[in-house]
C-alpha cells in the first residue's frame, strides 16, 4: 500500500503535507461542484485518517 510505505521512506511529518494538499484539493473541487450545481460523488466516501 502506498501510504504506509511512503511514511516509512519519508517520515510521518512529510505525509502531513500530502494530506493537507489533498484536503485543499477536495475542498476546491467541492466548491466548484456546488457552484455549478453538480452532484458530489465523494459525499458518502469514507476517508482514511492518518
């Protein structure tokens, strides 16, 4: 799996940058979905917590 091997190789602090970036990306996409009145396909997706 990508995340555990990434944290072993890079360290736990580096993964925080990835998770923050992904959170920012998801929120930006959700803003656009709402703006254009589109269905959010991730609304019921459960995310992993690190």
